[in-house]
């Protein structure tokens, strides 16, 4: 087994002389290690990553997240409007910020905090413990529960992993210039893990990673518990929404709140979001198995999704987001917030890229060698404009039979394509085949038949925005007859 897709030039043999940190904050207790393991020579040569020489593998990270969050199920939306709710009728897409205002703010002068510039902090007080993975690394390695098992990674390896997740999943390069900050959000996975946990709403159960390369070339990684959806709260008309995953968002070192303090402020307006129509605290989608109690959520234009803090008095597993997020990315607790913003803040107005990904949509090549074959596990990657030839009669995939955007029987073989875009425009998808072959086309925002955005028998158009998308060419069936065969596919944006 390979411990990593070595196409980073990633060295897989790790010096296992220390273990992960204490369990507080979702990390593991110290374990004995083999001090006789060979050291990393720094060579660029590929290393042997067979399991018998994989010194980074461990039995488990012993994370206790499931126990922390197990007793907190999804909540129904509130029945009454809370005091101070802003009923926004215009402009559409405005995000309300009605969290309790900070009683005051105070300044950490340049050189006293992050050491880069004066930093304005809010005067909240709470007893939320510091999330320890947000602190500077005190050991050589940290434990990660990867899709193929638990492993100890160095900080360099963790940086390269998150960089690969961001770049492969969104198609956008991470800025590695010295002291430039990058943030990666992983929706649906606890820090240090990459398995979908169901994304129970109104909990701080997602991951936010701050990463950068310093002036001496050293890589830095900080990991925080965070909430990337919306709080379980009624915020008013079109005033709560979730950021769409699998795309890059532009942020700056800026301000947040009615008592303004320094935070990461989104530097875009009128981007596509998912409106929380029923105020139940998350993005309803058949893909996630959530049933909306009152009305369907829908796409619209939004704005104002900052990265800021929430002051809550509770252990992490029992802390509810509630009024602290109408869609912002919220780090709980003053201790963790101070650690985050001290490390993130450079100078007011400096740009920060935020890559938000759904853990289920991380590009498979991040974890395994993957030769694209049109399967769901390893789809064909296309760059737009694209002209492709395919044949579903020889395809190996046959997983999707009915999509949530149609009732048509598509139980024949399918071929899966994936593309990323950082632009807006009209997406055009056209399929051509000769009767009796009958191939239909579908646009998905995730590898799930219930994540369908558009469908066509011969063609369709869709108002596309930045992100990662799948195009599935699927075979129409009627009873026992499947109309598989050769087709041509064209995909472009205008």
C-alpha cells in the first residue's frame, strides 16, 4: 500500500521518534516509538512505501470526536424570531450578523501578538477550551486518520497534503509565496480526519486549516474546529445561507461585527450560495439525506460570509452554533480565536485564499494512484472547452440508475467526467449518438445521484459559477433493454 500519492515528491518514510499530542483537542496520547527507524535523507528519490516499511502507520489516532458529538442530534428550527433579527427585504442575498456584540475591543500592538501589525480583538469572555491542534506543533509529527488508515505526518507532509486537497479538488493553485496565508475548510470531517461524519447541523464539527510558508522556507499548519454552514436560527428573509463547497473564495485581512474587530473578511459579493429557507441550520440537499421541514432551500446570490469567532461557554462537543453564524465560518472560543487570528493576520487588506471542500469530494488522487478510466472512483478529467468520445457499452461503471433531477430510467452503464472552473458563465453540454444508442447527460455537484443540477436528453445549459462539477453520460434503459453504445460529448462555457 502507498502511504501517499507521491506526485508531490512526498517522502513516505517518516522518522517515528515521537507520537501525537495529548487527547485534549482531538489528539492522541503519547505512545512508545522505535528509535532505530532510518531517518529521512532529504533525497528527491521515490521511497519504498510498502506496508512492511511504512514507519508512519499507527493502529489508530484514538480521536474521541464520535463520543464528544454522539449525543447531539439534528435540531429543528426555532419557532419564534429572536430579538434583534434583521428582516432583510433588499438587497437579496444580504447576510445578517446578529450575534451578541462584543462588549468592547482591545488592541495587541505590533510585536506583542502575531508580531506583524496592530491587531484588534473582541472583548468576549468564555470558557471554551483551546483546541490544541490550533497551537504551534510541539512534536515532530501529528496523527491523521486518512482514508487508508492512521498515519503520523510531519508538518511538511501535512502542509503538502492540505495543499494537494485544495489544488486537486478546486483546480486552483495555492499561493506559496513567503508569509502568504491560505485557509482550507473541510466540511463534514473532524480535524485530523477525512471521513464523512454526517454533518449534523449547529455543531462546530468541521475543520479549518491555516497554512503558510515563512520567510525561511518552513511550512506551518494550524488546525481548528469550525462550523462551515449556518446556525440553527431564524435570521430573517434571505439572511442565512451556506457557502458552496469545492471552490476558492477571496478573503482579506479585514473586520467583522457590530463592535468591529479584526477577522478574515470575504472580498467578493453576489456569489452563489444555498439559502437556508427553513432555518434548520444547514444546507438541505437530498445528497445529505436531510429532509426540510418547511420549504426547500434554493440557490441565490449571497455576500458577507466572513471567518470570525463565536463566544460559547461549553465543551466543544456540546457547543451549539445558533446565532453565531448566518453562514460565516465560525471558530468557537476566545482562546482558539486569538491563536488563529494572531497566526493569520499579516497586514490589513492583505489577501487570503479560502478553499472550502466537501470531504466526500476530495480528489481521489490525493489518496491513491488513480489512472482516469471514467469510473466514479477515478473519473476522466476534462479541461474546458472539451470534446470527448465515449462508449458506454464498454464502461465499467453502473452505479446511478435514477437521478434526483429526473425520473427517467438510466440503469445502463455510465461514464463520469470531472472538471473545475474559476469563472462564471453559461455551461453548455451536448451529447450526440446514433440510434438506437441513447445516452443522456447529467451535471452533478458531487459524486451522488442526488446531487444533480441539470439533465438533458441531447443538451442542456446551466448558469455555472466557480467550483468542481461532474458530467455523467448515462445509458437510457426501458425494461430489460439498455441502449448503450458510442457517443460524442462537448462541454464548454460561454
